[in-house]
């Protein structure tokens, strides 16, 4: 459980450094999608290694900071309605 909290907090801080404010819920959701997309690399039955943890964090931050992604733009538009 501590690993999940660390991942989410690090993703939130990483996005803030990139100039994007991200809520913990969104950071957790994106991290989960990263894990699910790479299910063969991440076994949920075993403890996560530091290198895998870093990989989830990096991929999550990259995804959230990605520009010109229509799926993320829809979320941004919905925020202002």
C-alpha cells in the first residue's frame, strides 16, 4: 500500500514540476492504466521492484504531460463546463 501512495505522490509532484496541477485521483488512475497496459511486465501478485516503480512513475508523468493528445484534451474541455 505504501508503494501505491509513493507512486501517486511522486506522479503529482512530477507533474507539478512540469507545470501541470494533477489531483491524486487522476495520478492514481493513470498509474493504474500504465500497469494494466503492461500487465506482462508488472505482476500484481509480487512486490514491485524499485526499477518497476520508477518506470510506472515516469510513464505516468509522461502521459499526463503529453501535449496534443485528443483523449486528454477532452478531459481538459470537460473541466471548464
